[in-house]
């Protein structure tokens, strides 16, 4: 297919962390257009028990953190490398009275300052699809490392899967992808990836999967629940 080969993201030489610091103040608008619907479904499919210790990878504005805190009686952890996002998350958590129930880590999902086998549940929503291809595997390995044996991970990303209307919208997205810097002066980083293959290749056992879509435009999104096998 003509536009099937958007394999990798292209970032400015300066890197892309600064972009999230800048966008942190209006990122809730992007969330509203794209991410709230799939993230709401994540909460249903994740089925978090109140005693589980949870880590949210790349928590952004803290939307999921707030919801997870309400479902657990433990301290909920999150990691994000953007100081701007940390600040906005802290404000959102404080507004909801949840700040003292969370532990935010300013750090990189590719190399987390977290001990092995620490968490029952790791959630990574709209993070794998914005990493360069060679870093997706690294992030998955890190997620597996910090999960307890038998623990589960839930990953969400834009996906190459999806039929009919979803497929058409994906092709539109992929077609537009190289043009966005010219049209918008801004390149959204996420692009559709083969999430289930990446997750399986990293040694997780997939237990549930679902194809859904972003809120406003029906771009296909994949949600995967997978397990770290007790012997891995
Ligand atoms: C697309 S947003 C997703 C936010 C949130 N998970 C959600 O679903 O709304 C991406 C977030 O990933 C963070 N991020 C990107 N690369 C990262 C990395 N290598 N380590 C830690 N955080 C990262 C950004 O700072 C930003 O907050």
C-alpha cells in the first residue's frame, strides 16, 4: 500500500521533550479530541483491584492517574520526562484531592529509576506509538522489568489494525503524516504501529485485545492486556 510504511517518527535534532513542556498547558484539549475515549475503555478493560500497585507510563496531564487513584487504596505511581506535564498533573491531582495518594517520577520510560518486580499493573497509554521504532522494544523491556512476575500490562496505541472506516481513517492519517509540519507547523508524534506484534515479541503473553478509536476522528486504536509470565 502506498502509505503503509510510516514506520518511524521524525524528530527535530533538539529532541522532542521540549514539545511536551510547551504543550502541557493545552494538552487536555488534545486529550479531549483523541485520547479520553480509549483511556476510558482502558479503565474498564484493566479491571484494577483496589489493593494493586499501579504504574502509569508517560502520565501526561494525569487524567488516568486521577481515575486510578479512585479505584485503589494504594499509592499510585507515574513516570513522565516532561517537567511541564508533571506540573500540570500535580495541579490536576491536587484539584481532585488525590495528590497525596500519588508518587510522580520525573524520568524516562526507557530507563526507569525503579526496582525490578515492583508493580502489579503497568499502564502505557499513547506512549509506544510516539517512540522511535528502535525504542519501542526498550520501553517494553523496561515495563516488563518493573512488573512483578504474573503482573499485567495494558498498552494503548494508534494501530495498523482495524477494518472498513477505521482503515480508511488510518490511511488518511498516514497520508497526512509527512505533510503536517507544512500544514500545521507541528507534527503529532504518534503514528499507527503493530502493537500486538511488538508486545508479543517483547515476551508478554496477550490475554485480551480490543480495537477501538480516538474520540473525534475515528483513527484506530488498539488496547492490549498482557501478562508477564511468572518465569520470564
Ligand atoms: C501522547 S502523551 C500521552 C499522555 C497520557 N498517557 C495519555 O494517554 O493522555 C505523551 C506523554 O509521554 C511523555 N513522554 C514521551 N516520551 C517519553 C519518555 N521517553 N519518557 C517519559 N515520558 C515520555 C510526554 O512527556 C507526554 O506527557
